[in-house]
């Protein structure tokens, strides 16, 4: 019982501290610290979303190039996803199951996910309207088998990470062009989110 309250309390404390120093952390991120420190910092940003992680990926791409930035972001987000999945599975699995069973629609959805877990996780990773932290927690509570979750997450993350790392790298080469492309992607993502929300409200 104590762990159920201790985990969010620790998370909140770290989040508050990181939020206070977010500008200093982000400036440091742009200055190309040593690789191990950069990997640690990228993982912390994935665990504690002080800003959209797309911006972090873009900075990594700007600093290390498309492939270098994408690799760092991919490893960091995968580590963060495993940590959140593990915590949710160990600490909140029983209470999460009880919550799922209270809502028939959510219970039916969970059964569908458990039937095709690999496909469900990949789709969830590819859709920009679904918060990735929610995917991590839900997969741990459901639960989705560990290796199915890790492999599907790793594959599903690749397209978006490559896109934003490429945009970040391109920003250093042609700011106007890549700024326009980034704005278009953000606009399309926003429109997709609005359409998704309207579809959900009609059900």
C-alpha cells in the first residue's frame, strides 16, 4: 500500500525539481555533453515530460545529426518505457485490474489488446494522439507480455523519432524550410487529434 503512494510522490518531487531547472537542463542539452550524460539526460526527459519529447528529439538531431540523435532518443525512450512498464506491473497491476473490470468497455478493449498485443502496441506507438506514458502504464497493468511490449515499442517508435531527429538536423542546414515542415507536421497532428476526439465523442 505504501508503494502505491510512494511512487507517485517521488515522481512528483523529481518532476517539480526538474521543472524548476528545466531551462538550465535544456541549455545543457544543446551544448553536447558527454555521451553517457546525454543518454542519461534524454532518459530523464522521457521519464519526466517537462516539455514535448518531440522537441528533445529535435535538439538531439540538431546536435548529433539525424542518425546519432535518433539512436540516443530511441534508446532513452525505450529505457524509460521499460521502467514505467515495470513499475506499473509490479505496483499497480492488481488495482489496475480492478479499475479495468469496473468499466465493461475498457475490459472489452483490454481483452482485444491481450489477443493481439504486438499489433496493439505498435499501433499505439504510431498514433501521435495517444500519450506514450499512458501506453507504458496501460501495457504494464493489462498486462502485455514483456518482450512483446519491448519489441513492438521499439519498432513503433522508429518512424516518429527519425522524423523529428531529421527535422532537428535539418534546422541547422535550412531553418526556413525545416521550420515550415515542422509547422505542417504540428498542424496535421493537431487536426488528427481533433478528428480523433470528435469521433470518440460521437460514440
